[in-house]
C-alpha cells in the first residue's frame, strides 16, 4: 500500500519581501531563478504571486506503508519544504500530494490525524517534566482523558525514558530530548512519522541510539518513517533514498541500487616499489593507477575477487592492500559533481524563520 504519493509537487518564491530580505534569500540560494525543491507538481507559492524562483520543482515519488524512506540532500536542497507540504504546514502552488490516502490540501485535518512530526528545531517545553509535556500534547491531539496516562507511559517505555518521566526536560541531554520528541509524535498512533533531521547536532553514539529506537518503532508499530538528512551514513538505514538537490530529485533507489551507479571498487596498495607496481598493474590490467598517501590506488570491478588474483600475479612484494567500496558520499559526488555541502547554520535559521512565518498565514 502506498502511504504517501506525490505528483508534480512544486513550491515557488516570489520577491514580495523587503528588498534586503529578498537579496539575502537570493544570496542564500545563489540565483533568483534557482530551483530548490520539488515533489510531484506541488508548485508552492511561499510569498505573493509574481516572478521569483522555484523552491520545490515538480517532483513525484511514492512511499510504501512500513517503509523507512529518506530524503538525502544538503542544507537548502528542499527537504524541509517537502515535509512542510506533506504535513499541511505549507500549501503547494501546484501538483498533488496524498498522505494515508488523504489530499494534503482538501483533507488537511485527516492528514494531520494520520501523521506525527518531529521538527528539526527543538519544540519541547523545557520547564515542564517529560510526563507533563506528553500530557499537554495528548490534550492537543484530542486523546480522551482516560487514555492519556496509558498512552504516555507506553511511549515512554518504547523510547526508554520511563525512569525520567518526572524530571524537568531542561536537565535532559540532547539525545534524551530527541527521544522525548519522538515519543510525543507517537501519542496518537500515527500512520506516518515525519522526522526532519532527527539526529542533527547529536554526537555519533547518540545518533546510533536514536536509530536503534527508529528501527524498533518500525518493527513494533509497523509505522512508516519519512525522514530528511544530510548525513550520508545515516541514509544507509533507509529502505529507499531520494537524493534531492536544488529542488529536484536526481536519484531514487535503495542504498544498494544507488551504489550500482559506481560499479567499481577502489584498491589501495603499498608495495616495496610503488613506481614499478604502477607500471606493471597498468600494463597487465589496463587501468589507470595513481599515487596516494605513500601508496598507489586504482578502480576496478569486483574488487574483492580481484585482490587474490593481483597478489598472485604481481611480481613485487605487497606490504598492504585495502578495498574501498563506493559510499553514498561518492554517489552524491558523481550525481552532482561536488561533495554534499554544508551551509552556515545562521543562514538556515534565518530561512526556517521565513518558512514558519508564511506557514502561519
């Protein structure tokens, strides 16, 4: 069953802000006509109608029920805007999108009943306890009073925070706060949980723990996870990944399928005479060999099977040999011609403020 479906989704910015803000926005995205995001023809006008640039550019995709679906891309690629439209926080300019079978424009109340949202920015009340935060949001979700206690305890147990239920949230670590936000998003038993950069700013160990909870959620609750990330290693956890850049989906496949875009493995080799080894390997195997960090390297298909043959036939003594398979970082570099870029956090915060102000209109 397709739990999310978009058709030609697009979002458009227009220069109705003050001239200073508009120039800043243009500088952030490098060009007034730059295409930033797309999701199946949902042309979304952020500001007033008129000339401007496309933020989400005519993208289409589907997400299966129970899937962990990832949006991978750099800051400013359109990930948060896409989620905002799917969660009914922004109306698309054109195109269609459906969540749990409901249209995000004409049936937004039913969409909201079907989803949980974990925002990129912290949204807990740190002056309240974990239990008070969950109780408050249960009332907002419209959960019947007699069910609130059981629901809150259930989600606390699921994310391992039962012992801290009566602690003030401001005392929590970053990872504990993130887990509590995930718990809050599960109170009303959503069909889809949207996670916008769920581990941003967390240390590697905490990020692994958060992913353990996400996998447990999918297994126990059969919930669909839709997440955005610019961490390449994090995207490996997804069943499928859509790579988005400048508002367009440039690839969509499983992690294994994306790796097939780079079918060759890299072999790193150190010998007693690397210059002679370079010449010999190039002559025997018709590959280009380069020097690197006190050794040599080259690319070849089926590297794991090739290494025994190389060691057997090479006339020189090999000191060390290493195999490197293509990573998602390599894939992104191939697709875009550059490494996944990091934007200044100050610019991101400014832009998210623009998004929020217009989503409330």
